[in-house]
């Protein structure tokens, strides 16, 4: 199995301005992410930035980076441009690692790439883990996924799925988790490079707009998404200044990563 990791990084952020360049134990966040990704089996790790400052910061620390357009409406569009710039073949496997995941497990990256390599019928792959908290199951900010017998996604939703009919009295929210355990979606994706390039041209799906989940566009158009089920939740990502301080504390308390 051979694959490339792409790390899309956008300088503008409403909740955390200049997020990719935020310092974490002496290194910019995006460099931390790329270094973690380089511990995977990827043959290449490339940051796809939307600003020269991101590219400069990466190159300063020995991380390969390319400059992409600033007007992309989504990360998928940025990935598509990156695939074009890098000249990736249509069957090449690309793993999209978010630029705000400095604690991502390299083994998870490998597993997502492997899930796609071993599911030739799939255009994409992703990951999930079992939910062990009723609050998380009911939380619309926690995305759930249901799988078929082959380990491909049937549907993603912010709603509590699968809905346990007999565990809910009078249609009220359930008081216990369904069995088997529901699955929480982890936001890491593997793609075939040809599919990445075609994805932005796919018509947005009505269910995508309803759920505000871009991956539903692939399912709506009949593409399959292979899902690796992880034993544990991933390390914390960074969306807010509070998240950044928590991750900084993790790096300060432990050995250098």
C-alpha cells in the first residue's frame, strides 16, 4: 500500500485567527500536524496552504508545502487543486489530515489508507469509534455513522442513529445506548485522487444541506465510503483558543512529540 497525506491549511479562522501558525511547544501547529503524519507509512506528506506565510513556515521546518488558491469554498476543493499540482494518478490514495490535529495517531492514518486499499469498490474511506456516552449519542455536534455488512457507510447523521425503538418510551429520547454500540464519525478521510478531483463538480445533495455534512454528497451520488472502526477516540483537535491551551498543556506535560 502506498499513499500520500495532504494537510489542507487555511489562515483565516473565525474562532482562532491564524490557526495554522499558532505556536505549540515551539513549532507552528501545521508543522506539528505534518510531523505527526510523517510518522505514518505515507510516502509523502504535503501541506496545502492558502497563504504564503503557511508555506514559508513549513519550509522553514523541513515540511513540504504548496500554495493553493484562497477562494476555495471547502477543504475538498483545496485537496482537488493539490492533487492536480502534485500530478497524482487517479488511482493514487490520498489521506486528508486536518491541519488542526497535532495529536493525530499515525496508526489511524495508516488504517484509513488501508480501509480504502482493501475496499476497491469504495471511492472514499474514513473512521469511527464506539460511543460510550448517552450525552454524546444525543449531541447533534457528534456525528454518527451506520455501516453495512461490508463495513461501508450507509448514512451519516447528527441525529442519534440507529434509533432504538424499544429503548425509547413514548418517542422520548432514549435513556440508554442501543446495542450494539452506535458509532461516532472521526473526521479523517481517504480518497482516490481521481475522485478528489471530481468531487467539487458533483451536485450538492439535499441531505448534505440538511445535515451540514459534506460526505453525504458522495453517498447521495452512489459512491461508497469504507469505514475503519477504531478502538479508541482520537486525540483532541483544535477549534477554539481554549482547545489550543489544552493541547499546549498536553505537550508541556509530556515528552516531545
